[in-house]
């Protein structure tokens, strides 16, 4: 059996060592190579990717073990097919993930620069089956789930273009909670002190609102940031944007959010894509404030980004001044709110634009 070693945690690597008649401490050495040393290395031949022949380079392991590993384990090569740099410095990557079971799916990741450091926005699925009407990632549906290792690989690949990745957002293609187990495993791996050691508080998971999974996530009591894509204040409004809203009504969603806050004591961010004439009236702002009243939360307003799919549906962003008025209504009613700066629009790397110019 070939193993997906980049997705394995230290406990599993220890069992693997037992199976291979090796001392258990080798597990830590291998984990460090895979998630720290290798992740930051570029080799002298200009082959930037450590993962092309990883085991040969693990020079603190006996040669026999390196050979056994290269025969029994595999890491999905994360091949950079295309890279685009925006005027604002945002970088968008098109990666090809060649897993054992398929010829390779294409996915996108984004590297963004903020005052406090670099953030990598990763995809959790190749495609998405949630079908939100304003989002380009939904076009074409779901190809397959990504593994935890494939999520790590995106962070490491983009990370090689910067000194340090300080945070990770699960806001690329896919619905993270629709790939729950792999995403939980990814968080375990990426936060591990022997690996990339990114603090849980520097990880943000965004969901369109899969209520049962949000409850399951709450029960894990992780210290990550949770973002919830709201985009409307009524079932009707949300449902016209997001099919999932028909499955989980807004009152159930808000209940799940309160449950999450109760168990984790973490503030939730609500994402609200302001769309001209659709969800941006001052009445809707007041409804939003009433809906979230008393909750430990923050509202992130994002003037909707135009994607090629919207040429048919004709959505356009709320102008800046009106967005500010909308934000002020929230603030006056006690709901902290900011208008999010959009990065990478010129290279279709902004929210909702991933996969829009996909077939190249
Ligand atoms: N599936 C998750 C993760 C995607 S995160 C989720 O739905 O939350 C991407 C964020 O961008 C989500 O809040 C999504 O609703 C939002 N988004 C999608 N298309 C957009 C667009 N065209 N303009 C602005 N935001 C958009």
C-alpha cells in the first residue's frame, strides 16, 4: 500500500516506524523534514520543490530507511503550472495536484501581504458543490476533496516566495466543512510545533453555513477563527444566493453560531458581500444588526467582486460611500463592522474569483 505521508500525523508516523522495524523517534525526524525543513528548502539545482524527491534528502535518516520510505510512501506533487502577480503584490498560483487516484486536479492558492505578514489563502477542495450563485469556484461543481497533505503543500509552495507565512485562511476554492476530516487534520499538522508551527489563532476557516459541521467544529474547541458567509438577513435573501440556505434556515445557523461562541469563547466574523440593490439597503443593515444583536462577532463587508459568471446574473458592487453608510448603521447598533479591502482583483484572485479564468 502506498501511503500519503504528508497527511500523516506523528502518532501515525510512529506506527509506521513500528511496522518498518524502526525506532519510534524517527517519526519526529521525518515529520520535521516534511513540515519544516523541507517546506522551506530550495535545492541547488534550481528545483524549488523539496517534495520531488524528498526522502533522498533526509540526511539524518539511515539510507535503508530512506529507501524503504521512497518505495512505500508518496507525496502528491504540487506542481506550479502558473503564477500571476497583481499590482498590489498579491500572488495567485495555479497548482496541479497529481494524486495516485487521478491524473491531477487543478487548484488555486493566493499569497497576500498585510502589514503584519504574509497570509496564504488555500483551497480545501478541487471545485465546490455548494453552488453559490455569485462565486466562480462553484462553476463546474466538485472534482474531488483535497487531502490534508495537499492543503499543507499549498502553504509550503506559496511560502517559498516569502520569508514567513504568518497566517493561513481556508477561503480558496471549496467548502472546508464539506471536507471536515481532512481539514481538521490539516489544522493539526500545520499548527504542530515540530512543523510549520502556525498558531491556531492565525488560521481562519470560512464556511457557507453547514450547521451540523459547525456544531461538530465547536465541539473540537479549537482556537481558530471562524468566518461565516451570511450575505443576507432572511432565508429568502440568502436562499437566492446560496442553495445551502434552503437546507439550513438562518435561525438554525445563528443558533449554531451562538453554540460555537459558547464553547470556544471565540468571536465569529460574518462575511457579507454587498450587492447593489439586492442586499445593501439601510433596512437590511438594521435587520442584520438585529439578527446579530448581543453576539460576540464582527461583520466583514465585501463589495461583491465581479466574476465572469455574473455577466449573466448582473450583480454589481455597492459603491464605497453606500457601503460606508451600511457599515455605520451596523456600528451605531453595536455591531463592529469593517469594509474589507479587496486584494488581487486585477488577476482574478479576489473573493469569489478563483477558478474564473480557469481553463487556460
Ligand atoms: N466555502 C467557504 C469558503 C470560501 S471563502 C464559504 O463559503 O465561506 C470565500 C468567501 O468569498 C465567502 O465568504 C464567499 O461567500 C465569498 N464570495 C464568493 N464569491 C464572491 C464574490 N463574487 N464577491 C465577494 N465575495 C464572494
